C-alpha cells in the first residue's frame, strides 16, 4: 500500500491531470471556432470522434496498465499527451488538429485507470468510500477550476496556451511520477516475475468524461462514470450495513437504473460542451467571461458530490433518481436555448446538481449493490462510451440534415434523453420497487 505522502502525490497527479485535460478539451472548441470558423456541427463532430476513439482505446489502456504496471502506464500517458499537445502548436490545419485530439484521447486513457488504482490501493471496506469521495472531489475541483480560469488564461497567454500549458503540466507529472515510483504497487502480471505483493485494487478499462474529468472508482470494487462502472464488485462482507438491510432484488433494480441513467447523463454533458462557444456568442461573452459563466455547472456538480458524500438520505429512494433525471432533461434543453444570462446560469446550477446525483448514484449502487465479479465491466464501459459518442453525433447529424433549424441539435438530443425516462420507468416497473 502506498504511504500517505505518496497517496497525496498521486492525488496531486490526479488534480493536475483534471486541470490539464479540462483546459485543453473545453477550450479546444473555442479555438476551433476562432481558428477555423467552426460552428456547432464542426465542434459536435470533433467531440463525437473523440468519444468514438475513447470507447476502444480505454479498454486497451486499462488492460495495458493491469499487465505492464501502473507507473509505466502513467509514463506512457503523460508522455503521449505532452507529445500530442506539443505537435498541436505546429499544426495549423484542421485535420492536423483532429489528429492531435485523437492521439491525446488515446494517451489520456493510460493515466486514469492507473491513478485510480494507486489512490485506492490498500483501502479496506471502511476507508474505501471515503477515499473514493476524496478522489472524485479532487478531479471535479480540478476540472471546474480549469474551465473557470481558462478564459482568463487564454486572454492572458494566448490561444496557443491550450497546447503548451497542459503539455508543460504533463511533463511535470512525468517527473513527479518518477519520484513516486519507489512506493508504488505493481500489478499481478508483474508480481509473477518477483515483484512486490499483489495490489488490492487493479486497474481496468477506465472511461473519461470529456467534460474534463474521468469517472473513477476503485479498480477491483466499482465502476462509476463520469466516470467507471463495476468490474469486480465488493464482496458480501464488504457491503455496508445499509445494503444488508435492503432486499437484494431491490438493490439490483436501483443499480440497473443508475447504470442506465449515467451514460445518458454523459450524452447531455458531451453535447453541451461543444456548444458552449455558441452559447457564449449568443450572450456576447469574452473568453474570460465565458469561462466564468460556462463553468457554473462544474461547480454545481462538485457541490453535489460534497453534499451527497456527507448526506445519505437519497440512498435507495427512487424519487431522487427520477427527479434528477427529469431535471437533467429540463436543464439541458434550457441551457442550450436560454436567451438570457441569468437563465443560462440557473440552468447550469440545476444541470450540475442533476448530473452529480446521477453520477454518484451509479458509483454508490455499484459499490453497495453488486454481487457478481467481473460480469458488468465491459458492457458498461461500452455503454458510457456510446453515451459520449452518441450525444454529439446525434446533434451533428440533426444539424446536417436540418440546417435551417438552428436549435435542432438541442431538441434531437433532448428527445433522446426523454426516451431514457421510459427506460428508467421500465426498469422500475420490472423490479420490486416499493419506495
């Protein structure tokens, strides 16, 4: 188990990763608009391709970390991201930038599974939820800070800073990783060759929310969303006393509902992010003002994480999950269509709270309700990946076929989200839900 100082080091790596990722990815859409005249359809297409590549590269990168070691995986990821972003400084053509994005997408997959395993390594059933809560608040804070301050940084340092600043942070991460190496665990594949004792938690395919953070969970215990879904679940002895009082069939119903809602939440997130330049343009915001305004939902999500970590009254209450999902649909549509600044801010507050509760539901029920090891991981990795791909792809297709309807992407994706309500209702009726 890594010592406490080294765990702090891995949390620092996580915070830097979240900040660098959010600064590049979130402001890339503003850069594409300024540099190449991209509108909504171009930004949505880039975002969809990012999600499509991530579906497959995350699965490979997770297996790589498990077989070759956490530290090597981090080094490959940090070096790959630094290389891709450095190349972005010297590629002024659109397809060059697309190549940079896709290479960066592949590289970042190598970092999150290893980071989550190192942070949660050695935690028992009592300390695990606390560490997972800290982990999620760290990445959420890093992403929110990057989006909030990014506009001011762009105005101060120039648009090229979305490449060189994250690249510099990744090189610092690479150096810090070398310093932390001596206290890190090695995965089972390395243990077979005389390495230290097997780690309690193993990395598996991670999944990045391209809103600026990865959905992380303990590798052998849970998958989240916005992270990871369950790959190997907690055993019956590790389940909380609350779960022991919940009928297993009821717990599994909540688990299925949360797993269905979480990918749909990422449909909304990853459709909204590429459209932020359009929202900023509609409100006549400068880059700095856009950063202040468009990051509100990230701080609302962070607030939801803190509140739901401390207060457990929402556990196994269908009304909370259903209400969060309905508010997700309403706030997503309002965010994309609202003509006034106050309405955009209000919509983001609701949007951030709803995605925070949906994400945390997926994480909690994964930890608390799952029984079968190794069954669900691949399916839910693919499901969330499809969510990140499907939202932007549907929005881009809607604009392509109906270019005379400027808001058609918002309505098309809202319709998809609305269909998810019937999925949740069907799961509720199919299970022994009495709450």
